[in-house]
């Protein structure tokens, strides 16, 4: 296959796997609330929903292993526990959410079907694709993603050239931080460490590819996919901002996206949107279940039986959780995100850096400090927030759910200096 063509197909596959349910409904709603501060929100959203995930793909390009390799420098036990938690979260929250979004936006408006029926059929099809995983990149890259991009760009450009202007003020106290934290809900940083593994294993079917060639392919594809995500996110956020005065104050994420599509594409807008939702959500679910099945297959001596069992469990869980509404799934996801996202971010960054800098000691120190200082963010969803005020007043940025950032940076600097002195 021509190298340029292979890069483009892989880029499309990456884009489609990243651009799932959360990615679709979050940006317009974020733009609605950001209004005149949409650019600050976009920058924050870009960091956690594009930049960090693409760094995760680049880290996979350097490691060319499984998700286990991301945390093994901390310790084998930590890496094992981390992987199990991430995969458990992935198949319990973002994967089922794709079915929920599909039902609310692509099925419910047209058919009187219970959400349980939708999620059952949905994950039956996901299972078929997961069991034929060698065809994932070809199918997604060649057929599905170009259609998704075409529909999105139509909405974005029609909206940009409409007579609408931004006439409202932001409701966010700190738009940049709001965008940063909203990016958590895309699950893209977690998706990066899962999807990167799927990509590497899928390319292992091509026995003629060398380590260097696969690294170059993954790196270039990741950058192209990242640029595509940035364009789409920024466009949807901006459209949400310029159409903000047309949305009801109490409009949900799904309703904002539906309204935006209708206003830009007219009577056929909802039909286009339905197709978009079905494709974007489905490809994400396939990627998540495949990555999870790959991991547990590797734990049990590459057992095909374990791969199949894991896929079945993931799809059954998807059926059960996918019948709930999107708002419910987003709310129960918050504690899990505040717990695992900071650790995932620092692992991605550490694995991108040169190996001679990131010693096992550095990994252990930074990850431990990140975990400790992210505890208040996690606990605020389980206990009375008032009981955490004292701690949040002491830790910088803790009130913004970013109390782990400064301690992690300082730990990195101090540990790097002390490690060099003792070397």
C-alpha cells in the first residue's frame, strides 16, 4: 500500500475512534455556555481533549507495546491494577454512553423503541466488528470517517457564514478551566492509551513493517488526526457560541447539538445528525471493546477464548448500562474521571519524554504525588463538599479540581535534580 494512503487511512481510523459520543455532544454545549469567551474554552478543551490524547498516541509509537507498558516503570503491580481499572471504566461508562447517545439522538426521534432494545441491537453489532478486528482500520478509514467529517464540516461552515453573531456573555467564572475539565468527559486521554494499543496490535498483522516504519506511521497519523479533531472541536464550540442566544437556557447537550444541526442544515439536519451520531458512537464502542479484549487476551497467554469472553462481557455490560440516559451516565462518570484522569495524564507525559530522563524513581514519585493530591477532587463527589474546604484552601488550584497539577510539576523538577546528583 502507498505510504501516504496508509497514513491517511490510519489517521481517519484514529479520528473516528476518538470522535465518539462525548466528543460530539460536548463542544456545542460548551460553546453555548462560553459565548464571548469561546476562544479560552477552546484552548482548555484542546489541551485535555486533543493535545494530551495525541501525546498518548505518540507515546505508544515510542513504546510499541500494550497499555501495561505505560505504568510498568512505577511497578508491575501498579501497572496491572491501573490497566484493569482503566479498562473497567472504559467498558462501564464511555462504551455504554455511545449506545445511550445513539438512542436519544438517532433512534428515539424516529421510532417508539425502548432504550434496552436499542442497546441490545447496538452491542450485538459491536460484537461482530470486534470479532473481526483485523478489518477495523480498513473499514473505518475508507468508508465511515470521511462521511462523518463531511457532515460535521457542513454544519460548521454553514454556521460560520450565517448572519448570527455572539450576543451573550459567558456563564463561566474561569472559561479556560471549564474547557479543560469538560475535556475530561471525552475520555480521550484514556482512549489514547487504549486505542494506541489497538493500533499497534492491528499493524502487527503486517509482518513486513519494521519498528521504525510503524513508529513513523503512528506518529504522523496521530498528528493528522489531532489537527482534524482541533478543527472540528473549535468549529462546533464557535457555532455553539454564535447560536447561543437561540438555545433555551435549560437545553441539554443533546438538544443543543440537535438545534444547531437543524438551524444550519435545515429540514434534513436531523437526518444528517442521526447518521453522524450512529457512525461516530459505533466506531468508538468498537475501539474500546477491542482494546479491552486485547489486554485480557495478553494476560492469559494470547488466548482467543479469553478475547471472546472479554468481548462478550463488555458488550453485555454495554447493553445494561447503555439503556440509561446520557445525563445519568455523565454524572456517575465524574468521580471515576477525577480519580483516573490525572494519573493517566502524567503517565502519558512521562512516557513521551526521553527514556534517559524518566527514571523509575521519577515515575514513582510523580504518580504517587498526583494520586495523593487528586484525592480531594475525587472525594467531593462522595462526601459533603464543605468538609473539604479547608484542604482546598491549602492546595493551589484545588478549588478548580486541579490541585494535583502544581505538586506533580514540582515533584518532577525536584526528583529530576536529585536523581542527576546521585547518578
